[in-house]
C-alpha cells in the first residue's frame, strides 16, 4: 500500500514514517509534503492509495488540508481506485473535522492515536471505510444529518434489521472497528462481520462509508 505524508512539521512526518515502517512494512511512504502546493504536486505525481494529511497547512489559497483534497479529488491510483485521504491532526475541533470530511477525507484521527490504531485506520480508509473516534463521529453525524428523511421511511428501513443488527449498525456507523464492536457487545469479530454483511445487504448499501452516511442523514445514532 502506497502512502503520501503531508504535514508542515518534518519531525512529525519522520515520526509517523518510522512508526509505520516498524509496525507495517507493507505500508510504503512514497512521498512527503509540507505545504498545500507541494502536497498537491506530490499527490498528483504519486497517486497513492492513501494520503495521510494534517488539517492546518501553509501555502495555497489558505484552505489547508481541505484545499489539498479539493484540488486532488479527481485523481485515481494506477489501479483505478480513488485516492483516499485520512486526516491526522492535533486539532479535534468540529469545524476542522467537518471541513476535511466535506472536502473528501474518509476519516479523521488525532495525533494522540497510537501506532497500531493508526495502522488500522490507514488500512480501513484504503478499503473504503469511514474512520473516526466516537466523539469526532458525532461532529460528522451532526453536520450531515441536517436533511433528515421522513420518519415513516426511516422506521420502515429500520424494521428490516434485527435488534442486534441495529446495535451493530450504530456502532459501525460511529467509526468503531469490528474488534471494538465485538468487545462492546460481547460477541466475536466473525459475528460482527456477519451482522455487518446482513445490514449492508438489507439496506442495499455497499460499504461502511455508505452506512455512516445513511445513518447520519436519518439522525438515528
């Protein structure tokens, strides 16, 4: 898996690169950048699987990480998949989270995240999942849940799910990993996977990212 690291602090990039190399040698850093324009150039040249970027970056038109995402939104990897992005920032402010998600980021984690959790987040974003801590997920759900659909329609859709599937759906949509869902509900990871597959099939969705959007639009979390 090919990554580009974008942060205006070289020491941060060095630390992340070293951590990733130690924990997951298959995550290969193919480029780095320290400002908006440099990031756009590197991402355009490399077309990585995942861009790991900070929210606050100098340069460009002042849009920071969100500007990088908007200017590279059309890019695809050499294999034809979309270039996906995971925000990694010291900020946990709602405005910052919402700005980069609106610009196209698949997830947002703070720099307090430990190495294994960061590796997991990168892998999940590469697979198309949405990754947030529960608190940050709340910001996203609030931001994208303003256009609530008719309650009768929501009830009809929820009636397709069993009680356990609803529990799993809510936790997955909030950004919990399969392992965390299993621990929360005292069930195995395999059982979680089975429930998620059933939920996606019943709701006619194709990914966890779509499930998060579905739940957010209906304001049911």
